[in-house]
């Protein structure tokens, strides 16, 4: 059998020196970048000789990513966790810098565990907690250009099915469904 692979690059260091503490090592599809994920958390991306640099992605703040509920809330709770202030503070500052005047609706979602009425109440509670946090942030920063509102969807708009065909809850799927979305007009 003939080998059809092509050697793209040879590392100068020994592999042990390079990947010490590495959990994952991969090349991008174009072969121009090496991605290294270390055990202590950092992700490193190395541009290899001759490769084009990555362009900085353009982020549209009018379509912000959802805030994951697991970062903000304990399971089954609508009370913000102690560490959520720093996540929300950075997000609010970026949002205000981009949109000092806007109508912002916070939309809560849950996974599909629990009954529909409880999930709807939990989603509304979480959306309200985030909205109240933003209202306090706006007052503390003397901003008044935001109109804030809430909505709750409960488990009616799942991103992915969070139970498998045998009726077992899939935690990773549930985590994707638990979120507070931000809609900006």
C-alpha cells in the first residue's frame, strides 16, 4: 500500500518538550497551523512557516451569543451565582459600548427535565434575574439608553434533544439548552 500523506512540517523540539502537559494536538485542515490544548487549560495556536495568519473574526454585538445558564445559575435555581458578576460586567460593558441605546429582551430557556410549568417559571426567573442585574449595572454606570424586557420559553425551544432514545438524560445536550438569550432591537 502506497502512503499518500505528505510531511507538512517538522518540529525543532522533541515532542515531549513541545507537548508537555498536552491533552490534544491537531493540525488545521490547511496544514498551516498547529493547535495545542494543555491540561491547565490554555489553547495555543501556532502558525507554521508559510501559513497565512488567521483574520480576527468580526463579531456582531447585535446578535450576541447566549449566556450559558450553568455559568450564571445552579441547577434548578434562578438566583445568580456569586461569580456571575464578572461575566455579566464584561458583557454589559461591551454591549453598552456598541449599543448605548437599544431595546434588549432577555429570553430564558431550560432543558427538558421537569414539567412544562416549572420549566417556564424557571426560564422567566432566570431571564428576570439577568435583566435586573443589567438594570442595576445601567444605574451604577449612569446609563439610561436601554429598554429592558424579559421572556421565558421553558423547554419549548430546545437547541438539541436532551434525552436519548432510551429515555436517559444527556447532560451535555441539556447544558446547550439551558441559556439566557439576548435579543436586541
